């Protein structure tokens, strides 16, 4: 038996640091949204053992790959022998803040739940997903969601965003731990208080018209300190009418369609930068209801 799965990329429309935790992670409040750009995975059932093949030779195919780790972690929870061969076609740039590796891991958990006929509820899969990475639980739902804790407490939102998103991919990546380490102590400390995000998210219920006003990312100053050229590019995009923001810890900047007649975005990109035009995508189950079972706040 074989399953073909899409593992979509995400952007963070909003990311606020609320403080640093005793375990070294940062307490977050973030709004994530999947896009149509996706890796593709083919899962083939085997009697026993886990193997991974990837079309990008720069990526590892063992325990250093989150897709492999997801399968191994799930297999360890099961009493009998299970096996899978995973073929991974990478389309999502990595070290870009687009969640590619996390999405692959989420897709593997969802796929193996079917392939191995486990019938686990998403909330149970989410507990494993959180062990793999802070962003992994979000990808079990996709669409638009509010994430808190270190990012692993996910509340899917019943709002369907539509429209184009421009992903600006620099010729370099950024390491997530390095960006968090570069946070100024004042940002890292945060205010400890949740924001008025709920009311601002409610204003999104009419689609994308209020989206540009929501864009904020507290990781930008740290990423821009490591790569000042990203700040210059963001300023240039804004100056030409494109609402723009760093996605997650970068290095990708994403932009929304320009608010006024302006040069095409490709004209604004320095040499070596790539543009990927994509669209917001709904979660895997289409427009969804809020799932109180997976949120703890
Ligand atoms: O959870 P994940 O493995 O994706 O996190 C990668 C790194 O990003 C962590 O080791 C930590 O340095 C940083 N991080 C953080 N606070 C978060 C999420 C990630 O400090 N909420």
C-alpha cells in the first residue's frame, strides 16, 4: 500500500515573544498559515524497518531528518513490527522559516496513522509531534491557527484566508537557534502578557482585507542583526507598497500583493534572490471548526 502526501510550507503572519522559559525556549504567541507550496512525500508500507530517500542530496536521510525521526518515534509507540519507505521530494526551501522539515514530519505522522491503520485522534498525534519540534503540531491541522506555549499548543481558527503570497528566498539560510540567541534581552524577556490578538484575529473573519495591519514578527530585529541586507530589502518592499514580513526565524521574507500600482516584485530583488509565488491554503480537512481538544489555553 502506498500514500502520496503534500507537506505544505507556512508563514507566520504574527509572532510575538512573551518571555523566556526555564527550559530555554521562548513563550510565543504566533499566527501560522499554510500556503500551497509543498514538499511531496510518498509512503510505501513495508513489513519492518524505516528508510528514507530524498531528491535533495544536501539533506540527510537518517535520524538527522525530521521525516525519518517522525516515523521512528511513532513506530516506537507500537507493540508490533511496522515499516515504511519514505520518498521525499523537497520543494520548500530550508533554513527559510517556512517550516519545511516540520511539515514533512507532520505529514509522515498523518500518513502513517492511515498506512499503519492506527486511527489515533489528531490530539494524540500532536503529543508526539511536539517532541519532534515546536512547529510540528501545527502541520497536523494546517490552514490558519493560533499557536502558543513554545508554539506547540495549536488552536485552528475557523477563518479561511485566500489570495497570493510572494515568498522572497535569499541565497542564504538562517539557523533558528542562532536567531533566538541573537534576540535582545529586552525582547527575550517579553512582557509576559498575551496581546489583544484574539480581537484582531476576529477582524480577519472577512478574509484578507485586514491582514497587512496584523503583520508583526518579534524575531525580525535578531534576524536583521545577523543579516542587515534583509532589513534593507524589507524597507524597499514596504516603500514600493508591498506589505512584507520575515517568516518565523527567516531567512524568507514574504509579501502580500501591493496596495497600489508599483513595479513587479522581481524588479526589487537583489541578484541571487528567488521569488516563489504561491497562495494561502486551507487546512487538510478544508475550512475547519475550532478544536478545543488541542488547545490548553
Ligand atoms: O522546537 P524546535 O526544535 O523547532 O526549536 C529549534 C530552536 O529554536 C530551539 O532549540 C530554540 O533554540 C529555539 N526556539 C525557542 N523558542 C521557541 C521555539 C524555538 O527558543 N518557542
